[in-house]
C-alpha cells in the first residue's frame, strides 16, 4: 500500500471548514437548548470504551466497530452510538439517582464502513435518553421532543414514521412459528426498505394464499390511527395485540401534544439495533433520502450493566441536518471590521475590546487607507480580503490625530 499524501485523510471522515462549523454549532446549540427546556440535562462520555462492556452491549456488529489495543493489550472501541455509554453511566455514576432520568448529549460517533459505500465513518449525533419510565406517555414524549428538536435545528418539512418491534415479532411468530431463519430474512428486507425483496421472499416460502396475503398486507399498514384498528384485526397474537394497543396510547398522547400532523404509523418499522424492544421511529426530511432522526424503546439494555430499567430515546443525525439546512449561521455578515493605521491603533484596539465585551464579533486589520474596502449596497456592509463584514469602522490618521 502506498504512503498517503500529506493532504489526504482516511476514507469516511471529513474536514469541516469555518462556515460549516458555524452552522453545525448553531444546530447543536439550538437543539440542546430545546432539550433543556424539556428538562433534559446534558451528559458527556469518553470517546473510547471497553469492547467487553459498551462495545459488546451496543449491538453494532464487530465489522462496524473501530477497535484498538491499549498498552496492556485490552481491546477498546471508539463509541459507535451513545445509548450504551449512557446506560453504563446510569448504572454506575448515577446509580443513586432516582428514576426517571432525562439526559441529553451531543457527540461524534464512529462506525467502520466499506470504502466503496460512500458513507461517513465519523458523524455527529444530538439526542436524549429517558430512563426509568415504561409508559406510552414516555414514548410519546421522546417522539414529540424529536419533532421539536428538528424544528429547532431548522428542518421545516419532515415526517416521523413510527412502528413497534413487538407487532412484527408477534405476527411472524404466529404465522411462521419455529421458522426463525425465514423470519429473520423477512425482517432484513423490511429493515432495508426492500419491499420487492420482501414479496419475493414470501413467494419463495410457498405459503398458503390467505397467509401470503396477510403477510403482504403489512406493507400497506401505514397511516394514522386507523392503522391500529386494522392491525388489531390482522393478528390475534398476544404480543402483537399488546404492541398495537401501546401504539394507540402513544398516538393519543401525541394528539394532546398537537404533533400528529408530523407522524404516521408504519408497522413495517423494526429499528436498526437489536436492543430495541418496543416502539421505534425514524424521521425523514423532504428531499433527503436518509433518516435525520431515529429512536425507540430499549427496555433490556440496562440489565447488561446491572441496573435493569425501561428506557426510550432518540438521536438526531446532525451531519445530515447540516446538509439540509440552508442560510447563514453566524457568518461573516454579522462581523464588524475595524481598520486602523499606526496612529489610530490605540483607539481602534480599545474600541474593539469594548465591542467584544458587549458581545460583538470584531475583526481588526492594520491598513494604510480605505483603498482596499469595497462598499456594498447592503446598508453598511463591506467586502475586504475576500470576506463580507456587516459594519466597517475606520481609525486612520487625520489632521487632529486619529479617530473613527
């Protein structure tokens, strides 16, 4: 393998230039403030964790984990998601804190990828975990907060698809009892949104016609509260029935939040992590094929850390939102430029300090005259050195000395 050039970087990672960083930090700050207003307190965890604890609990496949050895030969991983690290903290440092716990975070996470996949190996997530509450109201809270967080991030048009792991588990166990491999094949098709493959796999199973129609029928189970009623007629399995009733309760709470216009029930949803045990959801923005938020209930994960508790949560895909949200985010147009010559330097730098203390963004530049300043037709805006500034304040030598 040839030695990389000095300007190259590993596949799947990015450099973020100042304008992108300003937008990213703006999204992060607005979303975390939104979460704080809902009572969620921010937490930070290490970038590295032990493979045998958080790595094994994360349900991220070994092939997607970045592994490394410390100087004692112990295997570590770069965190692949934030739910398992937070479960570790809840079960250790916060073990004396009563439930429910409402925690928020913003962090970079890492997943190894195939080089030809064109996906990110490092990306950012902003999310919440609500630990210690098994109710439908808790699930509805995280869905409603996900909607509020997307709006705070500047995403204007989106839809949340909500399902329940228990419905598919119960339905498949009722209709394909004991046929675990076939059940897993069908779930993989649904997880990948491969509906053509799902139908083909059903035909390969050579099921009786009524049963095949029933299993194909779940592809049409997408809509509002009426989907719950249809699903209750579809399966008599106790797990499937309880799952649908739970979804109905969530929908009723979401109506009270006034957010049902953003939500549809999709009973093909199963979530992309094996630790999900109940309600799962994904949010899609208009004109973007990837989900910008995902989450769900994971009632068994904390047992692995010695403090059994129900939990639910979500993560915003902050990188994808960065690509989606347009406009300026604290860019050059809000900066103030102070230009000065030698004689005006003292006054200029003192004024810059005063303005910075008042909260302004100020750039100071030594210059002999205003000859390099391009006045723009937009109010007091100017262009200098290839950058745009909202205001220009000159401090140059005059007959009476220096001044603005």
